[in-house]
């Protein structure tokens, strides 16, 4: 049986690879070059190097992100526990049991702030430096790309990821957050792949 970390990494890798392929297809379609460089072995004319780079980056970056989410949930639980049991209010008025979880707003806000500042900064820098390094950019190239692209990507991300984080922290169990993030990340990955070309 696979661990939640392994499952999340595999799911993120599949979605990231899909977004890189979609980005190439969209670019080819936009530039009217779709199928122009196709062959029997490569009918869509894909450039496999950037797809592989996205895959490798995702395989390397998903585990730290999973552990980050796990750390945030452990340190600032959205639904605090009491003696190992979730705080639940049970009302059994002869009609069945109703369970209501009690969201800790302060912990949720704290997780949100840490994730949207430290987490977002780490992910943006890791993405920019990781892909630049895989493309042979060296340390100087990484620094240049980070200086040029950090804020534009962060600002674009703030138009999407805060809402995703709020939904994740209030409605989604910790072990499923990477999957939700990866599904939204499919579209985000297309954006990043298009931007990185």
C-alpha cells in the first residue's frame, strides 16, 4: 500500500506532465505550428525536454510541499483535537447523530498567512531556480530569472492561490490537499509552462 506522500507525488507528477503537454499544444495551436514538426514517433510534435523538466521538478518539489502542509496542520490544526479525539458536538435528539466540527479560525488564518508568504515564496523560487538550473542556467542565470520573474509570478499567483488555500484549509482533509492543489495546479501549470517558454 502506498503512503499518502507517494500517492500525492504521483498524482502531482501526472497532472504536472499533463499541464506541460497542454501548454505545448496550446502554444503550437496559437502559433499555427501544431503537427508541423510531427513524425511517426512523435505525432503531436512535442518537445519532450521541457515536459521531462516539469516532471522532474514536480517529483522533487511535491514531497517538501506535502511535508510543509503536514507541518502546518500539525502546528496549527484547523480542527483541534482533545486527547487525540476531534472536538465534536453531538446532538442526538432521537433523530440520529449530527456531528459538527469546530473550525479554529485563528489557526486557519495563521496557516493561510504562512502558506501564502513563506510557502508561496519558496515554491516560486524553487520553480524558477529549478527549471533554470535544469536548462543549464547556472547560479547567475538562476539569480537573474528570480529577480525578473519572482514578483510577476507571485502577483499572478495571488489571483488564484489564496482562494484555493482557504478552501483547502476549511473544507479539505490534510492528506487530500495536495490533490486539490494539483488539480487547480493543472491550469496553473499550463500558465507557468507557457511563461517559462
